[in-house]
C-alpha cells in the first residue's frame, strides 16, 4: 500500500457507513460519533492483525528451530551410519570365522562328524548346543546391523519429508505476514483519514457551538455564506499539469481517481487565493496524502459548492472565517519540507503544485461522509476557467 494516492484509497476503503446528511448540529454530532466508532473499530482490526503477525513470526521461529534440530539429527544419523559401517568392516573377519564354523550345521557330513565325533553323550549335547549358539549369535549380529541401518534410513527419510513440510509452512506464514502487513498499512491509511475527518468535523462543530447553535438548529440558519457570481483562478499564474478524472499515478504507476486539477509552475510559498467569496468549512492539517487541506463553502448564483485546496505548505485561514476571492488562504506546497522524504508529512506529491478541487454542496454541512463527497466531485475546469493541459495562464481571470 505504499505511495498510493489518497484520492483512490479513500474512494475504495473509506466507504464509511455514514449516510446521514447533516442538516442540524445534532446530526453533525451523530456523524462525528460514527467517525469515532469507525476509528475504534479500525484500531481493533490493526491490533488483531498485529497479534496474528506476532503469532506467525513465533511459529516461523519454532519451525526454523525444528529444522535446525532435524539437521543435527541427520548429522548424528550419518555419523552413526559411518561408525556402523566401520564396525561391520571390523567384525567382518570374526563373522567369516563364525560362518565357517557354522557350516558344520549345514546338514553335510562335516556337521555330522562334528556332532557325532563326541567322546561322550554330554560332549554330543554340548557340541550341538554350541552350533545353535553360533547361529543365534550370527543371526543376532546381522539383525542388529540391519535394524540400525533401517532405523537411520527411516530417520533420514522422515527428516527430509518433514523439512519440505516445514519450509512450505514457513513460506505460507511469510506470505501471511506480508498480507497482514499490507492490511495494517491499509488500515493505517484509513485510520489517518478517519482521524483527519474527526478533527475537522470536531472543529466545525466547535465553530457552530461558538455561534450559539443548538443541536436542533439548522446549520444553514446558524451560519450564512456570502454569495458570489462566479469562480476565478486560485493563482496569479500557472500551468495545468494533471487533469481531474482517472489517470496513471506519477507515484505508484497505477490507475487512480484524481479528484481535481493540478496547477504547477509556482514555487513553494506562492500565495493561494480562494476562488470565490465564501466561508472556510473544514481544514485538515498535515494529512499523510494531501498535506494541509482547506475546504471553502460557496454559493454561486444560488448553487452551493465546496472548493478544496491540497498540498498547502501553510494555512492562513481558520474554520468559520469568511473569505473573499482576494483572501490568501495559504501557500503552495507539495515539495521541500512538506514531502515525507524530507521529513514532512505528504507522501502524494512529486513537486511544488496546488491541487484544486470542486464539489457540489457543502462538504461537512450538507453531507459528511467522504464517500458522499467523492460522489459530488465535478471538474474545476468547467467552472473556474482553467486552460488546457500545458497552457500557461498569467492572471486570475
């Protein structure tokens, strides 16, 4: 999940069960409670995934230890087989002599001569018994060797098969750890985004409360938004470097949903202006993907819109602040100290630029869920008067 743009991540994984449109302060508080419940659930999932990772890692250690122990057993069995081979070689001469002696019991005349050449009955019984003892000793010796050889062969075969199984188990556990790691990364991205929404929604609630709004009061009646007749550009100069809609991410190389138009051609710290009269509705600071974000409510010819500005290096406004189309709301970021690689916070930028987005309705007041926000996106170029890709502009009009 590394380096994937927030816009597609949130579209895919932040389809939160927050379907209430916040028309009153009480409903907005309910949405905040839902965000907090979602965040708590996310944390539990992360803890469970981490517990599984720890368990899988311990299983891998145990199996690796078993492999090491089994390898020592193979070494011991091999050494024992070598010693047994030497023992057989050393006792070969003894066995040959015993076998020659035992030929007496083969049923031929020599055997009979040996048995019946006894000088007495007691001697006859003794010679017969000695022949049986020789045979029993030889058979015992041979069987002992055979059993040891068979035992070692079986042990080596078992260990070889067991090692294959253990290595397969370790591979499976490693894949499980990788998968759980990806899940934690995804949950971590989700948690960061939910945390952003909790913070910005809480700030918005605080603003309405400061105005004296009650839970049952309509949000529209609590705070008014100064209207305007059109949008103008957020920068005095620039060039479009990436359009609204689907694109191949310059960071991940994957197809992603790009929620606005990127405007380049300006250095870090360049003033960013509101594109129309309005009121600051939401602010998200140091998002993992998007950096500092400002959301402004507008009413253009009676129609509600939310403009949003991402990758800001600084924010110059506050929630509830009324702005005009000449208000400097922040500064261009997306490079330098804002980048994660430079110790900053923004992982979704390759250089200094402004990400300008536009949506219908007031995000955070008319609707709260990010999934609803995504469904209200529109192409800023249709209303802001931005030029085509690669064409420079040198004024805000």
